[in-house]
């Protein structure tokens, strides 16, 4: 049994990691701004040392696309050094953070670099987009009479449960470094996924390809967000949608 701190343990992925680790008998501490036990904002770090004391493993799932992830990672690394007990700091990253020049991805790449240079034992897993995120994106577009989705962009969505299984497996005191990427079982265009979403939610709308511009869009169009050689996830987007309806 280990003492494990899960940052972002109240989030979609973090919550599922917490459940798995507790079920396996570990002592798990949940940290986030709104967590009841360890309400810590990683951007200022107040209360972080108490949450970290004696932790052997940290699973870092906390993140905000609005910014602040690099400052948060610096605080986390400093606290882990001070604690002196952390053998493995496990980080969840995204496939393509090094090749798609999208602001959020660039900050996740910087966090990877901070961890790699920290001298601490680290494990880094990059995965593709979760089904929930894709459903959220196409769901927002599906509110419109014509459903506009970026043209030429393919995604390889994966079930968050499968990512949580893998993170729980990696959350041991011995670090693994950068581990193989993990992607979903199928690569589909956003238009195809949009049509699957519309059909699963019983709506009849036309999906229209929306051409965009800019470096980030070009990076997605080139498929930088895909990992065809690591399609280790099993649950397809259609299966995810069918499960949501139950
Ligand atoms: N969603 C995807 O498709 C996807 C794909 C690959 C990798 N990932 C990565 O997986 C991780 C989790 O994603 P998710 O979709 O589960 O996100 P989520 O549901 O939005 O969860 C984010 C978590 O971070 C916490 N948090 C945010 N800012 C914080 C701060 N300043 N200090 C402390 N806690 C903070 C949030 O809780 P509070 O609001 O209570 O602070 C929440 O628990 C992220 O690193 C993300 O980049 C996501």
C-alpha cells in the first residue's frame, strides 16, 4: 500500500484514478481547488506541503486550459523535493503537445520539460482526446441548425476509463519515464463523429466542414494529435455514445 496524492482528483480523469487507487487499498489524498480534504490552488501552493507530506507517489491530473499549468507544476515539483518521499510523479499529457502549436498544448509540453529536468522520478503518459471532450465539442456545434466542424481534422478519441486504468497501473513508487502513447481504437474526421453524435441523440441536422486558419489548425490537419501505432484503447466513440444513453 502506498500514500498517493492525486492532483485534480475531483476532475473527470482524476476522480476515476482516485476510485481505482482506493479500490486497490492505497491511502489516497485528493487535491484540487474545491476538494474537501485538500483544497489547494496549485498556482499559489497554499496547503500543498501538508497534502504532500509523506506521499510516495503523485498523480498530476490538475490542469486548466485557461492557463497557470506551468506555475502549478513548478510549485508541485518544489513541494515534492521538500517532502523528500516522492519516488514517482506521474503526469498525464496529450499526444501531439510537441508538434501542434496550440497554446494549451505548448504549456503541457513545458510542464513535461519541467518534470523531466526536475531530477525527480517521473512518469509521463500522453493520450489522445477523451470521448467526453469530443462529445462536448460536437455537442456545442450541434446546437446550431447547421453543424459546423473544423474541416480536415481527424481525432482518435479514447475512453477516460481506459486512461484511468493505465494511470492507476503507473502510480507505483518506481518511475517509468516517458511511456508509450495511448490512443483510441479508431481515427475519424470530426464530421464523422459529429454525424455519429447527431444520430445517437436523435437529431437531423447537416454537418458542414468549417475551414479555419492558423498554425494550430494546420498542426491538427497534419494529424499531429493522432497516434495510429498506439491505438490501444478499446471503446469506440459509437460505443461511448450508446453507453451514455443508458
Ligand atoms: N480531456 C481530454 O480529452 C484529455 C486528453 C488527454 C489528456 N488530458 C489531461 O488530463 C488531465 C485531466 O483532464 P480532465 O478532462 O479530467 O479535466 P477536468 O475534468 O477539467 O479536471 C481538472 C481538475 O484540475 C483541477 N484544477 C484545475 N485548476 C487547478 C488549480 N489551479 N489548482 C488545483 N487544482 C486545479 C480541477 O478541480 P478544481 O476546479 O476543484 O480546482 C479538476 O479536479 C489534464 O491534465 C488534461 O490535460 C485530457
